[in-house]
């Protein structure tokens, strides 16, 4: 069996790692030319994500992850609206290991040890399926064949649009700003009206 993965983001690379470790032939195509083109900011990996990465990565990969991340315990996330009213609160167990890691660092770790399975600078533009499998068409006229196609190429994916027959996401107009601060540095909340 050969699995084609369109998209070498964190999800696509994690899948490729797991399938490769299970002995499945995997081919990943990614439009970025290099892992250094990663966009985004740091990620918080809760205990379930850390446990999953321990299963997906080689022991050396786990060591690299732990060495490049900041360990946290008892992580708390509070989301507030524009008037500082609490909208959401999430807390993790005090004794569970969580990690804060840069997105590009995690992507680089997940792309290691895939032995040429990731084809950087290769954009998937469409697919077709038949009784013999799935053909993934690539920008520039090339194509590749597999038994299964996993679409993991982001929110504005052409392939997901093709599968669904319509766009699979729409802009909401919402904007978020994230940051970290010690609780003692946050000014007191205004009194309720």
C-alpha cells in the first residue's frame, strides 16, 4: 500500500511519521521549498500531544523535541474578550508534562527520518481516483500515484475544495492576539457593570 499525503504541515508530517514507523510506504508533497518556510508562532503541546509524539518520533527525535522545547506543568489558558471578560478557561493537570515549541522547530523534527519521502517545492493541484488508486496531479504537469490520498494541505486547500465541491473554510473576520504574561503583571479586571 502507498499513501499519498498532500501537505507537510504538522498534521501531514505526523501522519507520515506514524505510517512510516508502521511500515507503510508514504509520499508527501509540499509546496514550501524548505521546512524553514514555516509560518506561525509557537505551539503548546498538552500531555496527549506529548504522548503521541513519543510514539511517532524515534528516541533521538524525542530527545531533540525535549531539548528544543520549554517544559511546562499545570498550563492554564484564559481567553478574554475586548473588555477583559473571561470567555474560556482551560487548565491542565499540575503533574502532566506539556511543551511549548516553535512551530518551525516541530515541523523540522517531524520531517526528519522520513528518508526522502517528503518532496519539497511540489504543489498538488488536483486528484483523480479509479479502481487502481489515486493519481495526484502536480504543478508543472507531473503526477504521482498511490492507493490512498490524505489531504492535509491547509485551510484553503484546492484538493479539499475539489472533494467537497465547494470551499471548506470561510474567513470569519475575527482577529486574535496571543501572548504570555505572569499573572502578577496583569492589571486588575474592571468591576462588573
